C-alpha cells in the first residue's frame, strides 16, 4: 500500500508541474521550487540524522535516508502554490494562508504515521511538523520578498540610466 501511495503522490506531482509553471513568473517559481527542495532536504536530513523521524518505505532506500519525493517534489510544489496565493498579501494574510498548508499537513502526517509505514516518529509530533512546515514556508516567502526587492531596485536603476 505504501508504494502505491508514493507512486500516486509522484504522479500527482508530475501532473501538476505544467500547470504551476505557466505564466509570467516562471523564473521565480523555479527558484521557489529548487530553493524549497534544498531547504526541505537539509531540514529533513537533520531530522532523520538525529533519529527523530524515519522513513521505512521510501524510494531508493540504499541511497537516501529521507523521502526524496516529499523533499524534492511534493513540498516544493506546495510552496510554489502557497507563494502564488500569498504573493501580494500583507503579513497577517500570509500568516493565515500558511495555516491552510501547515495544519492539514500536520494532521495528514499524523494520520499517515498512525496508519501507514511511510513515517515513523521517534522524537516527533504533529506540532514539530507544524513548526517545520511554517519555518520552511516563511523562509521561502522571505526569499521571494527579497527577490521582489531586488527586482524593484533593479527596475529603479534601469529607469535612471
């Protein structure tokens, strides 16, 4: 059952990619996808390395101790969606919209940990998931804010030249 769930998640991720990267902000969306993949992989490597979480069923278990589908596809794609829906919002709305992603993810991981072999929590809880999801979402959102500032600054420089 776990392999089927991972295959379904992988298929859904690949199906969603073309829809996420059409439009004018392709460069920014690719930066979000890749930077979120790096951040998620680093956080997950630390969590797995300290034996807080294990992934008994995962792709390429002899190579990776983390679940690369989650780290490199699923979570980065959700981050692209989150940045898209919160792109022009102020901090209060961004905070509320982060709950749309972090609360269901925390509950979903808790459910999956209890009912599948996809996760094994040793020193972990839904609150840890909630905190790590929000940390990584806001890290990437801060990165996007920085990109927006650079673009604005670059635009002002081009006008004065």
